[in-house]
C-alpha cells in the first residue's frame, strides 16, 4: 500500500471513529434510552389496527397474539411522518389489517409500548423504505 | 470610430446582461428575493472533529468518503446488530430521518467558520463553573419536571426556528415570504414563525423575551442582516443535537442571508455571548425543498414527554423498592 | 391646428382612464400584480370565540369570579343556528358541560380554521404576489395559503391544507384535511375530520376585511352553514405579532401527575 493510500485508510478510520464518538444514532429531541429499556428487547408479530400519523412521533397500534392466545394491544412509537409524506405517504398508505413484525425495546413505564426500532413485513422487507433525503442535493456516489 | 461605438455600447450592454444573470432575483419593489421553500439539512458537523486538527476543508474525495461514513454511522438500519450488542435502544428506521445527503458545498469540515479551528470558543472561567454546575444538576435531576428537559422534547422551539438556525435530523424546511416591511421565515418544526421587520423599528423593551428571540433586519447590499436580542435564556437553548452549552441574558446573534444563486441562500450567524471567550460564526447553505411544508403540530401529539416523565418515575419507584 | 381636437380627446380619455385607475388603485392596497394586498395585522371584532351563536353572559369556574366568565355577544352565524345532526348535537352538549376541561384552547392546542380567525388575539398576514402566510398570535399557530396549484392533504392536521383562488377581488380559500380535534368555540361547537371550510376574504377599504366561512361536514351537520364577521386592521403600522407560546403554561396541567413529588 502506498503512503497516499495508507493516509487515506487512516483518515477514513479516524473520521469513522470521530463521527461515531460524536453522535451515534441519537434522536434529535428525545433521549429514547430514557424512555425505553435496553434490557427489554421485544419482537412483536401483529396486525395493525390503526396508525396515528402525528408529530412529534407517529404511533402504530398493533394487535399482538400471545402464545397463550390472548390478544394484546401495543403502541409502537415511531418517527415524524413528515419525511414519509414527502416520500409519498398518505393517511391510507398503511391500512388496518397489515401484518408487521416490530423489533424494539419496551417502555420503562411498563406499558405495552415499544419503539419501532425496526418495522418489517413478515417476509423481512422493511415497511418504511429508505430513499435519498428530500430536497438536499445528493453527493455523487454517496451511500444511501 | 464605428467599432469604438459598437464596443462602448455593446460591451456595457453585454456586461449588464451578464450581471443581470449573476444578479440576485428581485422582488417587485426591488429588494433581493429570498422567497421560496428551502432546506438547510447538511451532514457537516457543527464543530470540526478534534482528529482533523487544522484541516479546514475536505478534498472532493475526502468529502465523499466522509459522507459515506457519516450516513453509515448515523444509520439506524445499518447499526441494529452493533446497537443490540452495545445496549443502544436507538430510535427507528432510517426512512423517518432526513439528515441531508451531503456536506456543505464549500466542503468545510465544520459549520463553524470562526474561530479558525472550527470549534466553539472556550467558556470564561465563571461560565465554565456554571456549566459544570448545570451538568451536575442535570445528572441529579434528569426529569423532575418538564423544565429539566430539552426545549424540543417540550415542543417549545427547535433548532431551525430561532437564531442561530441549526438543522435537526429531519424536517429542516423553511418557507420564506417577503413584503416591503418584513422578511418572515416559517420553520416546519413546531410551525415556527420568525417575523423580521426591516423598517428600522426598535427592538421590544428588555422585559419582553421570546423563545424565538426578537429580530430586526436591514439590507446591506444584497445581504439581509438580522440582529436578534430579547432571547429567553434556557440551559438547553442549543438543544441536544448540536451543542450542550450555556447562555446568558446578554446573548445576541447577527445573521446574514444572501441569495448566492437561484438555488442557494448562504446563511451566516455570529453568536455574541459573554459566556464565551470570543464570538463564533457558523456558515450553512440553504437549498430548494421541492415539497411543501407539512404541518408539525408538536405539543398537540406530545405523548413522548408524558412517556418520558412516567418512565423516570417508574425507574425511581423500582430503585426505591430495591433499596427496601 | 387639425391635431387639436384629437389631442384634446386623447387627453380627456387619458385623464378619465387615469382617474378610473387611480380610483381603482387607491380603493384598497394592491400587490404589484394588481390583486388586493391582505398584508397586515388584523383582529376580529366579535365574541365568537366564546360562542358562535348569540349568547348572554354566563358564569365561569366560581373561583375565578368575573375573570373567566363568558361575556354576552351577538352570534356570527347566518340564521343564528348550527344545523347539527342529532348525535353531533348531543356531542356539543357534552362538550359544553365539560368545556373547562376539554376545550383544546385550554391545552394551548392550535385552534384550527375558522376559529383561529375569530380568537380575541391578532393575526398577521404576509402576502406577496405568489405567497401568503397567515401567522396567529395564539399558540404561534400558522398556515400557508397556497396561491398556486391546489395541493392535496396527505395526512390530517389541525390547521388543514389551504388552497386559494381569486374571484375578482375576493380571495376564496378552500381548507381540507382537518383531524376533527379542534373545537369551533369555547361553547363546545365542533366538527369532524370530514369538515371542509370555504373562506372568503374581501378588503372593505384599506382597514377592514369582510370575512365569511362556509362549513360543510356531512358527518356533523345536516347542511352547510355560513358565518360572517369583520377583521379590523391594527392602526399601529409598526406593531407586529408578539410571541404567545402558551405551551409552558399548560405543562403542570397536562403532566403534573408525572412530576417528581419532592419537586416544586
């Protein structure tokens, strides 16, 4: 490896470390770790009953059937719907009856609430598809 | 003689034409036109990472690499496994976020352009002591009441709704409308409206303080210069994303808005606050947002704050029971 | 000399035209595109925020004496009645009985349209050729009035999505996409998320706006109904909206049960 290439690798690594230490995946306005319990991960397989497309957090309401057959109601706290609206979402986009799998962490207040850390369809595809950010000129070759 | 006439008439005309293209757009009453729907989303951090030392600008290749790493580092979707291992709750899928796609067009390594090291100046010794007291208090009282929490969590004001205008991880959109006496900026987050009179009227008296401060503007050439005073002070003024800091009631910001291109407004803001040993200046660029602003009714749907307070009360209860 | 008569006629015509233009132009303030200019600070002269219909004075919570009592006032609704469907009429009654607890105004929630226009606080309109922003003092509510191509409402909102067009000198604004959670006044008058509002704004001279709103909601009302009132310009041209962020004033009310017990 040439000096130039070595320098690039070092710069890359430094930037990665610098950025990681600077700001991880922290949400803008809300210390989610204060609200949700890292020691209580949950994976919920359920049916959407309704979605509240509201701010500051959208809420996905789920009926989840437990192993013993009892159906529980869960609230999944998600993000601001505004970005999804700019990506084409409407109030009818995710109809009641949609089956989803939610991975998240349980609310510290003990209620049937979790953050929607990862929301997928039963076949594994993400429910909310990422696409390039709205409005900002994209860097060529930037990751998505 | 003929060619001299041609040159002396044609050349200035040509130049005028050229200048007209390069000249900023104008409102019907002749002011520079800042109107439009804009975004100030960017991947450039506020402060230059310490590891970059004196490096003021990225090369194009370095900028591309930085963008890739930055998007990867903040990606909730990419980091689910590492987050699980490190006990990081994270938030939600990337699709909800919109941090921007690129660094600032200048490829500067920080939004801060002054001081030259790209970092916020140190506090004065007194301010440093006060800051440490505040931090200690916050540790002891993370959520006794909403007043211990960030202004964003309380739905009072967000980064782009006041001066200096800082982006958040999403919804960094602004609607600017001008009349002969006002430049008014509506920020999407919290439906914030900053009314900036430009007719020379004085600031409100000092007993009137506002969460968006009190702004007065005037044109200097093609640049709108805005001074903001009467800012309500709060420990969490700078928010959680950008800067954990301190502010005094002498806080003042001077912003500059310049329409540098049909698709760009250059934004500069200098913070003057005697808690810092020097003023500091940021530079950001606004680019067109093709979508309309979407209503962000924050307080009306703020289950999150209730959830946060109830979570901390529950933790305290468990801790107390554990001690018995 | 043969030009004199045609010249005189031309001058007369020019003078008449100029006078007509002048009369037209000084009648109301206008934008450079000739449209009436609604920019300014305005406030409604009506007690509609207490009750849209004609009402006498009535008591508030007893501990606040006259401070939170309801003043009397004439109504602003054509026919002085709101044509509720039976279930909606019962809902209004329940709202009224619980108004000092359930009125979204109490919680500093955005007042929706048309209520934002007749609250007893100023609003400020910023109107340029292609854009209009209406900022309300109460709760810092705001709405963009789209003067261009009509935009759809993707998700429900408190202030709706406003699309406008000109009918001569009248600005007609259609507002859709409400979430059905705002009230229409403190008396518990209400509508659902099926509400559609058509507003009409017309300058009456340079210092007043004649405003009307027609409300249509097949889930709540048996027919559309209309209100009329006047917005008056603040004569102090150097006044603009001051910030009225009432959210912090409601925190104790909304979150008090979750405060730490030892805290103030």
